[in-house]
C-alpha cells in the first residue's frame, strides 16, 4: 500500500520518519510545497489554490493521504474531501486530549495564525475546551524559522516559559514544523512540570485503521 504525506515543508517529514519506523511495509510518497512556505499566514482561498493541484497529483499515486499540516487540515479538509477520491487523514491541534489531561485548567496551543483563526479550531475549542483557559502564544514566525534553519531558540524559550508561568500544564504542538523542536520545548516545559503533546502516534493508529478498511 502507498501512503501520501503532504505538508508545506519539512513539518511532514517528521511524520514520514515515524511511518517508516512503525509501518515499514508501506511505501511513503512525500509531497511538500517549500517555495510557498509559510502556509500559516495565508488565507484559506489562497491555500486551496496552492494545495489542490498538488494533492490531486499525489492522489493519483497513493491509496491514502495524510494532510500533515494543521493549517491545511483545519481550514480546508471538508473542501478537499469533496474534491479528492482517496481517503484523507487530517492532523489538527489536540484540544480534546489536552483539555482532558490538564490539572490546572489551562493549556497552551502553539499553532499558526491561520490555524488559530480557522472555523474548525474555534469549533474544537468550543466543543472540548469550554471550561479550560486556552493560551495561544505568538508562533507566527516559527514555521518559517524551522524551515529555513534560523530558529531563534531564545524567542521560543521565552514564549514557552511565559505560557508555563501563566499556568499552562499541557502544551499542544498544533503545527507539524514544531515537532522538530519538540525536545527543546519539552526541556523548557520540564522546568515547570508541563507536558508537550502532538498527534503523530495517534495518526499512525489512524493510518492502520483506514488501510485495514481499504483491505
Ligand atoms: N506545518 C504546517 C502546519 O502544521 C504549516 C507550516 C507553515 O507553512 O506555516 O500547520
């Protein structure tokens, strides 16, 4: 079976590595759109124009596509499901598990501006985090920094320390680019006994389930 993984840039590569480790029998086809990064500051209509042709092409080569981009998943998944014939797995911020796990009733969501303003994200918050304070630190330049290898570790340390000092005990990584700095973020969070979560492991389970349905 062939699985397609799509992201604007290197974010999805982190998931590709995990798929290769956990599901070595699968062939993985990775598609990125490095020249148009960052996606996370673009409007949904512009994103749709960029991603649709790329995903249509990818869909001709694979049995299933993982949209390894929270920005595209939270803004376009319904439109994409209407237009593409292959099953799509979306990656989106883990609001529900975070709201269930928090002891301080405060969580932080690190995500792009487009994700944070998407209808789907606002719905997730209204549905699952009604009684939880959700802090959304400014991460607007993180994806670009990670993509271009110019990560400002001091800025990231400051943002994470701030949300922990404000009481967040669960930090949600809501952009796949941030998976590359997960260890750094967890190291800062450890000082405050906070936990960092992201959905890659759950996505592996979802890939297994969808592929077993396809036979
Ligand atoms: N990696 C993508 C995400 O999960 C977006 C990064 C970007 O291009 O801004 O949201």
